[in-house]
């Protein structure tokens, strides 16, 4: 069942903000095993974590949901200075869309260019994917 509004929900939210890295990792493992409804909300919250590992896991979990609602979170993560987070965002966008702009680790020099290409793709594609839409994982590659 859904955890929203329960003491468990509050404990998970607190756990994501715990000062101990291992505690945050344990909470993420619990979240990743929950039903999609709970995961969407909790993983969205985890994307705000300053801990790059937690943020990266959250992006992985969100891309596993396979819905259009997570694309803006992936796009926002393209601005991260954390290479792990940036890599997870690119991989998630590629998995969700079927578009392959790049799958290689992204260098800071190419980061802005890649982010712009992904944002252009979403701007051209978002009307086809209203909130809650399952992503087809098969769009054409955007023009460069």
C-alpha cells in the first residue's frame, strides 16, 4: 500500500536528509523497492540531495519508472557539477527516450552542448508525452 501520510513516509523523508551517508543509502534501497506511486514522490525528493550518490540513484530509480514526468528532473540534473549525477542523467534520458545523444561520460567542456541538445529534444517532444505517459524508448535522434 501507499506510504504517503504515514509515519513510515516521514521516516523515509527524514532518512534522505540524514547526516550519515550510509543511512541515506539504506533509505534509498528501501525506496527503490516500493510501489511506483511512492517511488515517484520519494525519488523526486531525493533528487534534491547534495549527496551525488543519492542523487544518482534517484535518477536511476526515476528512469526505471519509464514515465514522462521524470524528464524535467533528468534535464535539471544535466547542470550538475557531479560527474556521477551527470552520467546518470544522460543514461536515464537515453533509456527513457531511445535517443542517443551521448552515452560516454560527459566532460565539463561538452556538458553545456549536450544539455542544450537534450533540452531541444524535450522541447520538440514534450507535447507528445503529457504527464503520466509511458515513454516509448524509441524517438528519432534530434538534429545537431
